[in-house]
């Protein structure tokens, strides 16, 4: 995989080209399954991670807190986070405040006296949040390891603090400088990510895919089994599947749990995972 100048805007065309090349790697299918399995296992049974971080806004707020705690002597406050997220188009003030309160209530973040503003409190990441985020990066690298040599074994390298910060900090910096988000142009990915544990449902579908045929790709998911693992209701997962069906991305089969992915949707999912891997390497390669 190529290296890029971290100060310049990410080249979407170059990322897509590199992702397409990766899809021809003989171990790519193995990498896809490793990515799906690793992401799901990182969250399975971790209620605090699923509720606090299992959707786009919670993930973004947590990442900002970790990043700003690292790069700024004063860290950040709730008011600053609300302004950042609102100006960045991530969500409105009420939603951002709710995400912060959820992270606080689950002891994923804490509050300290602000060093310069007596009226404010500084938000800081707690060890549980840092552990979850390190596990997430390690899972990504374990999948990447099947197609890209790493400086050290993924399960060790990915849990090093500087590697975790390179991944999350890189995401923050390219958004702050260039308004770049990897999922822009992938409305189907964002639709799942924006809902609680929606991305995990999508990865479960992809992980269980069978052979491709002309009609689409047969896969399966059992909401009654997946729901308690990712701390949402079975009804919630069924609604997500129904919404995806209504968009034409998949068809719900006659047998329980059977799902047929639209062939074009499946191809975009494959390309998306390739982008996830390429993007991860770009962010951490120099760590």
C-alpha cells in the first residue's frame, strides 16, 4: 500500500484505486471476514461500548475528547465540543449534549476542574474508553495484517497508545482541515452507522455471505441472537433490515434469518471494507 502526505487532503480517487487493487489480493476475502469478526467481537457483550459508542455521533464525540485531551493542555469542555460538532455538521447541540451525558454516565469519560476557566469543567477520557478504542484499532490491524506487513503483531502494536492516537487523531485532523469523512459518498454505510449498533449488523451480514450468483448474495442474520450481543432490541435490528429492504439494498428471504443482498450493494460493501483497510494503514503507518 502507498504512503501519502498527511498534511494534504486525502485523494479520494487514489484511495478508491488502492482499494480496488486490494480487492484483488489473494487474502482479501480473509481480511474482510477478519475485519467483520474483529469489529463484532470488540463490541459483543460490552454494553457501555455499544450504547455509548455504537453510532456515529457517540463515536465522534468520544474520539474528539481523546484527541483534544492529548493535543491540548486545556483539553476540551462540553461547550467547546457542542460548538465543534455543530459547526462540523455532525449534529445539533441537544444531540451532542446527550452523547456527552451518555459517555459520562457510563464512566467512559470523566470531568476535572478546568485549568483556566473556573466556570467550566474539563472532559477527559477514562481508562475504559481508551481500552475500547485500543481494542478497536487492534481488531482493524488484525484484519489488515492478512494483506499488509505490519511493524509488529497486530494484537500488540494496535494496543499501543501512540498507534491508537494516530488512527483516531488522523480522522479528527483530516475532518478539521478538509472536512473529509471516509463514508462520504456511501449513504448506505452511513445509514447503518448512524443507528445504534447498525454497523455491527451490517458487518454480521457481510461476514455470513455465501457464494455470489446472478440474483445477489445470500447471507443470514438472526436478530434474536445478535441483539443481546450488541445491546439493542430484536425489534430495532428488524427495523434496520426493513429500512435497508425499502432502499433496495437487500431482500428478506422466506426462511427465518435469510437475507439476499443486492449484487451492487454487496460490491459496494466489499469496496467499503477495502477502503477501511487502506485508510487504517494510511493513518497508522508512521506511528
